[in-house]
């Protein structure tokens, strides 16, 4: 069958924070880069509690504790630090709505370091977190092609 992928191919996974990762790689060493890395790590943690991952509370708590230790060592402005720790508190409670509010505050606090594409990636996550847990969320799916 011309034009169709092979039968058992998987969809190519897409990293949801490509712009933020690229921006943090280009940022100068120091506070700006560490702020962007904190946004990236916290974004990845928050993305873990929404579909398709929906990590358990125990796994989220463990990852959050390790992230809190790491965040304490970063050279970020105090406003960013306190907002970041607000997100870890919301994650510890596995509270998506609280995560959305706290993450929106982080995006506002880091507006000077974020570019438009990175803000769009993080705002999409805020939107997902703000939806109800039972609402339909976009899922990353694996397509399996069956022979005709």
C-alpha cells in the first residue's frame, strides 16, 4: 500500500517543552539559565500528573522531594524561588488546580527570561492543569496500522 507507513510503526514521540529546552541551552550561565531550567523541570513534573502519564501520588511525591533539593541549590531570584516552591507544594498535594495557579505565577515571574514559544508551551500546560481531572485532555496516542 503506497503512502502508508509500515504496519507496526509507532508514532514519533514529541517532547512538549522543546522551545524551553532550547532556550535554556542558549541562555547565559547563571540566574537566567537556572530560572529556565527550574521552569523546565517543574513543567515536566506538572506534566506528569495529567494524561497520558497521570503518575501516582507516591511517584510524584518522590520526584517532587528530589526537585526541591535541587531547586534549593539554584541561583535564582527569590521571587522565582518562592513561586517554584509553591508549585512543589501543590504537587505534594497532587492538586492540579493549585498547580495551574502556581505555575501561572511562575510564568509571570519568569517573563523576562522566557521567549514567546516557551511561554506558549508553559501556558498550554497551565491550561491542561486547570481543566477538571475528568475532562477530556489531549492524549498522546500510539497509532497501530493494521493491514487491510
